[in-house]
C-alpha cells in the first residue's frame, strides 16, 4: 500500500500566508502533449494547424495575502496562442501573446458565496466544472466592470515543430529518461478496477509493477508532498477533482498514464505571470503543474 504521507504535508498554507505582508498568487494546472491539434479563433481569426503541440490545460489562479486595489494581472506566452480566457473583460495585445485583467479590488471575504448575479458572463467554460473552483478562501476579485470572481483562468497551446517540447516531455509525447522525480503510474483495467503505484522514474521500464488499488486520499497526499507546502490543500484537491475523470476513464491511449510534477523552471519558460497594484508590497507567486503522458 502506498503509505499515507506525513500530516505536515497536508497543512493548509493559509495560516502561513497570513504571517506575510505580501500579495500571494497561486496557480495550478496540467500540461499534456498532443500530436496534432486544430485551433480555431486565433487573433487573426484564421484556423491554425499545430502538429504537434503542448497544451496548458485549465490553469486556475488564486490570490491571497493582503487586500489590494487598482491592479493589473497579466499572463504572457513565450510562444503559441491562448485558446480559452476567463473571465471577461480582459485585454489581449496585438500579437496575441499577452492577456491582461484589470482588477479594481481583491479582498478576503472568507468563504462567502459570490451571488450569481455578480459573476461574469458567460459563467461556464467548455469542458470544465467551475463551481468547485470557487470554494475556499481565495480573495474575491472585483473586475473593472463590477463583476466578481474568485479565480482567473486561461488555456494555451504551444507548438514545437522541429524541436522537442520543454523538459521533461519528449516529441513523441513521452517522459524524458533524464527526469529524476517521482512518478505516479495509473492503470485502468475496466469495471472500476483502477490501480496505481508511486515510483521513481528509473523504475518505469521494469517488466512488472505490483500496483495497489487506486486511492483518492493517497493521491491527494502525494500531491501535497510534491507541493511541499507551496499550495493550499483545497487547491490540490480541486486540481485532482478536475482531472480525476480523465485519469480514470479519459481517452488517453496506452495501458498506463504517468503523472508527475513539472519543474517550476519549465513552467516559467511557457508562461510568465505579472501583478502590479497600488499597494506597496511584495508579490509572491507559486505555481504547481502536473504533467500527464500515456505509456
């Protein structure tokens, strides 16, 4: 059985964040590799065919720490294009490489529910259930048009024709052999018989793996251990709740799915985040991304 990880790994970071006089930005997401992808609706409104691409899926951004006013928050792509952005209103630069939200205020309102009438329109994003992302104690953001939301969201696709994607992915959609982190291996046998094992990357080529029955709680413990206190527990459960159906019954090819934490240095080569506000305080940004590749 995969051992339960120490309770310290599950401590909610909110009590830690309150000790700092800074603005705290948390982002979680998943990156997959797609062999071919047709994306409609580029900045020039012309279809673009990327073969192959890395897809930055469902990044969700939260804000904590001190309240702040009159802020702008931007996400800038190193290459590729944005395929989804929420909420409106936002601005995109002429090249389509940067999106910016104007935030009138961001404040701690506890876990109070945002009235439906105050949410941006439209309130749904294709393929994702957003309601769970509004749980927890992230700041409530008031946008420049007076609407409110607890998170910001975008997706993007990054082509890598003629070169390998960013480490630790390979151009064939696999995991680079030099990756030295832990890997969660999941197998689906059908009939609800999902199996899992946590191993080091150098054990992926063994002929036999003694897998255990899939355990949601054990997966959350593993993610908390990988995050090392940089993310809140509810953020990691939101991440896994968003992706669990895909992991257990999605349309990925192969017998097994490899799940691993992407090094933060690789994430920063795909997109960069920037926040400016009227507050004279530091901004702390933590980003937690999983990679998922079939095998």
